[in-house]
C-alpha cells in the first residue's frame, strides 16, 4: 500500500539529493533463437522503446541514462538461459532484467541467477502457473497473466462455439504442460471432453505418429498448446497433410504472424486467444510503435514495453537503481491510487514521482498487478479467415 510517509520520504530523496548520474544497464533477455524467435524481435523493440523514452527524458534519478543489453534465453535451453543471465549480471552489470520469455527459461534464470544475486525480473510472456508460487524473494513479476486464467478463457471460447469434444497436444515443457492441465481441468468442469491429451517434442521432422494417436482418439477440433516456430506448427502441418483435423484452437504460443504465413487459408475457421487489450493505451502504443518502425501489434510487444517501464519507474520511486530497493516499489507504481500513466507518458510519470506524487501505470496492456506480482489478465480472441488473423473480441 502506498503511504504519505513513503511518498514524502521519496520526495525528499529525489528533490534534495544530488544524484550521481550513472549509466544504468537493463537486461533484455528473450528467446532470440528457438521456438518463438519471430516474436522476440518486436518484444525487444517494445522494451527498448520504453528504455529510450525514459533515458531521453533526462528525468530518471537525476539524469541517469539507461542502456539495454540483449541476451538470448533460447526459450528451451535452461543451461543456455542461465549462462546468458549470468553474463549479463556478472560481466555486464545489469541492474534488472526485462524477461525472460518462455516459462522454463524464466524459471531457470530466476532460481539460478536472479535470486542468488538479488536481481529483479519482470517477464512479459512467461505464463506457467508454476511461476505464481515459486520462491522468488519478492524479485519476480510478470505483465502477462498466468495460464491458470488462459485455460479457463480458452475453455469458455471453445464451449461458446458449440464445441464440446477436443483432442489436445502440448509442447513437452513447463509452459505446455501447465497450460494443458489448466485447460483440461476447466474444459471438463464445463462439461467438455478431452479425448486425448498428448505431449509433442519440439525439433522433430515428422509428427505423423503423434497426429495418428490424436486422430484415433477423435475430437471436433485439435487444441495446439505449442510454439508457432517449432513443434506446434509441425503438428498442424501433419494434421493437414493427413486430413486428421482441419479445425484448430491456438493459445498464445501459436498466435503470431508466422501462423498465417505458414498455413494461410488452410486453417480458416480456426481460432484462439492471446493476452491483449482493446484499451486506449493499446491503441496509443501501436501508433507510437509504428512511428518508430516497431511492430507494436505483435504478441507481447505491449507487455514488454510495460515490463521495462515498470522497472524504470520503480527505480525512480525507490530513488535507486538497485534491485534490492526497487523491488518494493513495482506494485506501487503499477496500481492505483495515483495519476494514470499511458504509453508515451513515462517522462511525466518520472516527474510526478520526483515531486513526491503517486502514479497508476496503465501502459499499453492495461496493467493491473495482483499478488504475487502478475497481471490480472485480459485476452484477445482471434479467428483465422481468408488466410488472415483477425481480432473478434476481448475477454
């Protein structure tokens, strides 16, 4: 909870102290290679828009500048993700990390690097329900909602279309298993039937055996809880090649430009969802991003902008770039009470905080953080028609 005493103390710090200007390094750790590499670029660009906005304002901690340092978490290689994060923390000296991207890599970095070194992480896209209960010493936050909610939303969307029998395939990792379990529980509670829930491995050349088992089990649609740049698309292609399924349900890891580039009108009628908002902030961000040559409509680009912004605003609220100080202020700057802050208004937010005021960061994805520091969650419902990915609503 925000208090007048806290605000007054921070005002004294920011207003009365002569800050030594510093170059603050912020890690941008995403899967630049691996099963979601087509999404990583726009996400990094979004985070770096926020970094440039704050650095260019000259208002952070007495005129300190912020430099992004990119690192490749690969999404699927925990050892590589850990090594990348260790380099950024010990060699590059990053103050905090915007990332990681996928749930397994995020968990590995959190337990092996962030917690031992006291480094704040805010992930824009790691959605495993297991991350809600991980021991994090108050260092981990995320601007994407947990898949515990996505499973319920996906179940509601499917049942709302009159489909009550599906087969389910999921990528065999923390993300895929967590989402599959959440969805199956919600779907069966709503009266639906999952004929078969079966994992698939990424990186295979042939998925005909996996599709054969799912086809034998039957179902009116195939739910593909996978990665669009990896096995998820492989499963879809195998299903189309064999005629096993022609209607697919796509959660967030499959929703991206690569989906329609891969399959076009062959998957017309298929549908799904990903975190997204129809808020004023979303439209403002996309306009701002377009002007900067950034694909702001890409999945999780908004959440990445917001994750970087929250880290930097929490630094200002703390009067310090140290993770040990800023971690206590992330929830404060993210939620009411305070002046609502939209994309493009980070300089305004920094000034309010410097003057001892309070902010309620709304941002590009309508940020509202709930305990234990994750997004409450709004989802965009999508459908493929005419070989194009279209938004049909929000939940």
